């Protein structure tokens, strides 16, 4: 499980935090945009993976380290579903 650190601050454009949030959201969006699951199911899945309530599962709330972990989780799940593992 990833240690979730809540940040809840705006990231300056081009900052490492902004880049990490973009990467996390991009990886996350593939889960539902490619119909591996619905958008709601994707948020439920991610919240479960992070061990947090669904209402707290938002990239804007996460710090850089958590966003990196989210991207890795999502990429792993995409790989698993692509190859039916």
C-alpha cells in the first residue's frame, strides 16, 4: 500500500508536483477511458488501493510522492488487464 500524504495546495505550473499530478491523472484516465472499468469504478479501485475514502481520492489532494505511486499503481493495473494476468 502507498502511504498517502495529503497536500491540498495548488501546484505551480511546470513544478515537479504539477508534473507528478499530470502523470498520475494520465495513467488513471487510461483505466476508464479505455473501458477497463467505469470512471466511478476506477475511483473506487484507486481509493481501495490507497486505503482512503473515495471522497478523498483526488489528484489535487496528493503530494508528489503519492502521485508517483498512483501512476505506478495505474500502470500496473493497465498492464495486468492488457495481458489478462
